[in-house]
C-alpha cells in the first residue's frame, strides 16, 4: 500500500484524503463477495446476518452519514457569527453593534431556520434508513432516490446558510484566524463533491416524479477488508483503486465470519 501526498487543497485540508494505491495485493475470493449485494445491504457473513449495523443499504448510508459534516459546518459558522456580532459595528456611520440591527436579526432568523430545515431533513432520512435496517427490508428505488435528493437539498441549505453568514460578517471575517472564512471554504468544497451534486440528485427526483423510474445508481468505493474475524471491518477510503479487476477480486466490507 502506498499513500500519495496529493491532498493540497484550499478547503477540507484536515481530512487528509490522499490517494492510496494498492499494488500486488491479493484478496481471497471468500473475502470479496459481489458488490451489488453489498450495495443492497447484504453480505456473506453468517455471524452478522440480521445484525442491524450490517443491514444498511451502503450508498444511502454513506450519503446520510456524510451530510452531517456540512450541517455541522453551518452550525459552527452561525455560532462564530453570533459570538462576534456584539462587538462588530455594521458600518462607519453607525457604531451600534451588529447584534442590535433589526436587519441582522431577521437574517439570523432566516439562516437559523435553513440550518434547522437541513437538520430535520437529515434526521428523517436517517430514521428511514434505520427503519429498514431494523426490519431487515430493502429500500425501494423511490426511497433511494429520495435519500439522494434529501442529502443534496440539506447540503444546499447548509452551504447557502454558511455563504450568507460570511457575506454579512464583514471583511474581517476573512482573516486567517477567523473561523467563518474556513467554514465558508469547507462548505463550498463539500457542496461541489459528486456525492452531493444538487442538480443530479434533484433532477433524478424530478424525473421520478414525472413517471420516469430510473434505477437509482450507487457509487462504489474500495474499502479494506477486515484483518480480524472478531471485529467488523472499518471502511477505509482507498481512492483511485488501481487493482486490475481481472487479476484480483473487488475489495469490499465484511464483518465477522
């Protein structure tokens, strides 16, 4: 395994999402079941059959788990703005603190409701996923599409809220030691990630609502198989998986045998 030092970004620097390359790695066939089963929430582990933690539909689960990041960024930006508002003047002509401005109060209320709406969407989505995992039932195509749309919309709401806060926070908010400018960059980058693509996910929902029932596609990621039979494998992101498929099975995520 080789970790390539190629994560040189202006945002989300702390994720350390460097590309990893696997060369001449052998994965036994019984440790790599077909990917379609994994994406449905199925697996080859008899010991984990029916265990809720291993019964989630993988792609909707990954999307729902990821959206909390951008919502948290928006919440952090709001907290940072509120903390600075009592000491910041709105303009040179008006020395009154920004916190006393009726316009600012309206803006904060609107931004706060956007973040709450994103949080409510994400909670409803997670609840639906958990319900299927507990009951051991598969998600329908419509449900998968709605998960994608909800995650994309929650991401847009959170990103717009963060952008609005940076716009009314003044030029000093973009000092390197201020957190709002970092929140703004991180949220903007996340919203541009393919998994959160607003137009794609909302377009898929709109197509479904018009009667076109496309198959909700799922994006696969390479994950490292477990080295232990006592503990479930922790999904490790291996971007740009370069294992020739003709010479090695797909990597996947397994629990106990």
